[in-house]
């Protein structure tokens, strides 16, 4: 197994805390550099590629729109171009986002065949990534007998995230520093799910693409049922779970635009893959809070992370 990513830009970070570099062959590099991507993929000759690299932050996309499009769109082109030359490739899954849909804010659950779009540069770049992938699938990969698809995941929470502008890391940093938590859109609803649920869906989809059990161009992966919840509710539940003081402050305006409501229909993934999320909202929050509390207590986070994965697998198989 080989991984390609930028070096971690957050400190601390899960890559170091969980010892990821000791588990797989890790290469630090930039997917915007076509030659570097081509050389690595040619050397490793993968049977399966899961492309998750992205500039994934909405507010950063407003500050750095050109870099966001370069990473998310042309980075994907570089990977797919390199993948075309791999003789033994069976399947390639490109991870996009629940934000690829043209969202009018009405709150209906989006299905995979709805119109793509995006107001902010991040959402637009991910919609463009979906279109690029569809073009490569129809123009090149289908003729070569290689399965190529996109997976559109909902809002993910879980232990080990220390990135900027993410709700759980923001809650944790406010708790640790004693500073007030500041929210931009407390009433916005999102399809929250635990990272292990989301990843399990990606892995099942990739496996069934590779074995030829499915040939679906795109699938949504999010919480089972109508589990979308307002940001303010997730904040209160997480603060209670980690033992933080409850409360928050409204961010002063003007604010970059974000959609007030977002929900996914995952019926197609449930029907075709026999997959559905296993952790409900409370469990997702409890598992996430448990990780950060173990970290604060000086725990062995590689062992703790592996134990959560084992517990999730056992729970999913039960």
C-alpha cells in the first residue's frame, strides 16, 4: 500500500500521532505536479486507486480560489492521466463531496442524478471534479475495462482532526484554550457522520467496483435516515461529551456564503452495496469525543485509533 499526500500542515496531526508513516509506504508530494504523480503511479503499478487528496475547506477556497481549482480539478486530471497507463488497474474511486449538488437551500435530500453545481469555489471545484471523472470514465476507462466512479460523502467527524475551520477541532481548541467558541452559521444543517462509517462505504464501493459487482458512476455516503442536524446541536452535544463549558458566540459579519441546509439520500448505496452507516449521531459524537479525551490524557493514539477501528468493525459485523 502506498500513500501520496502533502506533508501535514497541522501540529499535532493524526499522521504523526497514529504512526501512519510506519504502516504504509508514504510519499510527500503535490498532486498538482503531474510528473511526480505519473512517476509514483508508474512505479507502484496499483490495482486500486482511491483519490482523496483535496483542498477541502470552504473559507480557504474563498481566499485561494486558484489553488483550490488547481488542486481539486487539475490534480484529479493528473491522477487519472497517470492511471490510464497502468496495465493492471482494476478500479479507481475519486472522492468528491456532498457539496457537488446545485443547492437551493430547500433542504431536500439530494440523489445522485441531480444537477451538479456550486456557489463557493470549493463546491464548484468538487462539482467540476465529478464532471472530469465522468468524462474520463466515458472517454477512456470504460473502453479499457477499468471501473471509475465518484463517492460523495457527507460532513465527517472523528478523532484526530486538527484542521482549521472544522467544527470539532474548533470546539476542542476553544475548550483547551478557554476561549469562546465562535460559529459562523449555527443553524445550518449538515449530514453528520463518523469518519469510519464514511470510509467503510468508500471501501465497500471500491471493492465491488474492482470485482465487477457494481458499475455505478457515483454514490452518496451519509448517515442512515434523516440524521442531518443543525451545527448548534452538534456543538452542544460535543461540548457535553468532552466536558467543555457549553456555549458559543456568533461570528461577526460579513461572512462568506454557505448553504443553510444540506442532506443526502443514500438509498442507492444501501440498495446496491448493502451498505449503511452503523453509528448514529450520538455514537458518532461519543466516539469522536473519546478520541480527543484519550489524546488529552496522554494516551497512545496509534493504539487507541486501531482499537476504535477494531471496535467499529466488530460493531458493523454484529
